[in-house]
C-alpha cells in the first residue's frame, strides 16, 4: 500500500533508543560478563579464569546471601500484590467518576517527589525506639520498655511496600481498565456466580498487569541494596556484596556476583513471561 | 455478594495513608527543636530551616538555607531530571509509534527496551562503570542523565502502548491518502491523540530519575544529585531534623515544579 510509510522508517524511529540502550545497557552488561571471567580488570594483558565463579559458589556465605536476596524480594512482591490488587480493582470497578480516579492516581504519585533517602529516614520517627509507635505503646501501658521495631525483616517489607506499591497498582489498573465491560455483563446475565466472574474473567484478563507489577517490584527490590543494609539488621544481599567489592576495586569478583544477580533475575522473569504473555498489556 | 461502599472507601483511604505516612512525619520532624529524632515533639521551631550558622558547627547542624552544597545538589537534580524527562518523552513517543506495526525482530526489540527496567540497578551501574573505565571516559552530567533514561523509558513505553487509540492508524492512513505530509500527520492527528501519554512519559521520567540513587551513584561525578548527595551526607554525619527539613523543602518545591512543568507542557503542545 503506497499510503503506508515504508518499513525502514520504523527501524529509523527505533534507532535513537537502541543507541542509548547499546551504550548504557547491552555493552555494559556484556562487558560485565567478560570481566567476571578475568583475573584482573585489564584488557592489555587479559588472563581468563573461572576461579571467581568457583570462589562464589563454594563460599559458605553464598546460600544465605542468595536466600536473603531472592527471598526478601519475592516476599516484597507478593505482599505488594496482596495489598495492591484490591486497590487497583476498586479504582477500576467501584469508582465511577474519571476525575476521582485521576485524582487518586495523582495523590499516589506525589510522595514520589520526596527524596529517596528522606523517605527512608522518615520511618525512624515512626518505628524507632523513641518513635511514635513506641511512644503510644508506652503511653497506653501496653509495653514498658521500647520495643525494637526497626531493623527487622518485616520493617524492610513495610518500607519496600510503601515505596513500591504504586509500581504494583498501576499496571494492574491499566490491565483492569482494558477489560471489555460487556464480557463481565454477559457472564452475569448468564448467571455465573460472582467468584467465577472474578476468577475466570477479571483476574485472568488482568494477569499481564499482575505479572508486570510483580516484575517491577521484584527487580526494583533486587537492585536496591541500600535499604536492606540500612534497615534489615545487616542482612547480606547480593547487590550489597556487589557494591562492597566494587567500592574496594575488586572488579572481577564484583562482576561475577553481578552476573549471577542478573542471570537469576532474568531466569525468574523468563518463567513469569512464559506463564503470561505480558505483551497482551500493550496490544 | 458485593463489597459495601464504605469498605471500598476505607481501603483506598488506607492505601493513601500508607503512601503518605512518611511524608507526614518528615514535615512534622522538620519543625522539631533539638537534634534528636524522637517523640513526643515538645517545641516547634524554624531553626533547622533558617538559623544563621556560627561557622563552628558540623555540616549536619548548619541550617538548610545556609547550606550551599545542598542547593548545588538540588540544582543538579533539577537539571538531570528535566533532561531525563524531555529525552524520555521524545524516545518513548518515537519508539512506541515504531512498535505499532509488525516488523522483523519486533518482539526481540521490545524486550530489549524492557531490559532497561528488568536489570537490577546495581548491575547496570557497575557495567556502565566498567565501560567508562575501559574507554577512559569521564563521568558527567550526561552519563548520569542517560543511565536514568534507559531506566524510565520502559515505563512510559508500556503506558503509551497500552493506551493507543485502536483507530489511530486508520486516521493516519486517511490523512496520508489525502496527501498530508508525514510531519503534518504527526502534529495534527497523532500527537493530539496521544498527548496525555506523552506528558505522562515526561512526568514519569522526571519522578523516577528524581528518586534514583543506585544507578546515578555509579555514573556521576562531584557532588551529584540530591539523592546521592544526601545519601553520602547521611553516611558520614549524624541524623538531625535538618534532613527532614530538606525533605519538606524538596517535596514542596518539586511538587510546584511538577505542576508548572505539566501545565507548560500541555499548553505548548496544544498550540
């Protein structure tokens, strides 16, 4: 058809984005993999070895680090899903006015403007030993000594929930609002019980959004080593270990751990994307 | 079985409360007298904002408006985030438009774009660090901005692609049949129909890069952006209400900036 712009035009439009991705993502990741097999970070006289991987997988700390890293991120994603799904559902099906919906979305966005660090230290006056929760507990004589609420794994989950909830709510909301209301009405007219309408139609059609939300939270928390190091009572996570070795200029070992981190997270994502085709969300 | 309205409202209120809880306490603590972060607050003061410095106190005790480094970092943050927002807006728009049609390698290219947020921050940061070391390139404003661009583009892309008007392609083809030049089609037909997604892409770019610490920390030099600056400060200095004052100021100013930015953008594009 002569009215359609030639296909080459599409590739030209993609070019600027691909260039940035090549330089700031693809080449850096490939380089990381190469360096992970080196003895020293030196390309003038490179010595290749698998020593780094042997060291990582035989280290007695590795199982704990891996369990912490992926366990906490997985838990954070599931908690965010449990809290976020009903919110997205109510916003789509129970709030009729578009204006109110947009207002709620804008309201959810505003706290993102607080600085990331400040958002983290904001929890000290809430959950700290002289924070408001402990103050109230003692005021009402529920406890007599301040209880340690900070620096536990659940604190980390709460903080991650607050900072990641929007990443969960938004894709689910997007998926839910694309469901044709006629499908739901048809099922109701045909006397399908409510739980089946929900599961067979609403939930199944919202799955791409659920998967995207889970992915957002999972990857975001996986890459965040600062919050766990500050708030989770010093639990070791893989990202923190990478940052520590990088800060001490032990480049190849940092690269090895970084490679393991991305390989395992990509494996998890491939499995998720195999279950549900997330491209349905954008087509 | 229908969930009663008041439960729905309560639930949404609780969600908003969770999201806002930190902000409320940041504002409260910023007016607290004394250096301890503790409850109850006995006396409120503006000291952490305004008190003139004596010249002998540690950085953590210098009031906010007299801290020059803080303002330098604030300016860096603004420029980085605005540049990220504009670049993300342009990239998201052209990329999303290109992805509408079937073409060889489309799926692969789409996932390649998604990789920007599918890769943990520390991995990207380390890799970019390696590349710059290898090529002997200095880190700059642009490296800090671009490392954020690849992180924010996927969000805008998903948002825009999910909301394309199904008839958009037909309208464009109709205009093309009537011999409208491509740029005119874009300005008069495509852009007005996707303008909210274009603006959302810019806003997302601004917000996400504004809060980014890990990627930015690996790809910047000097004082860095606000997030990286405060992160360094908190590592070496004691925690005082000053940082809560900083949080309050940042939220207030950037909220206003965010409104003005969105308003200007809507206006210029509509004309």
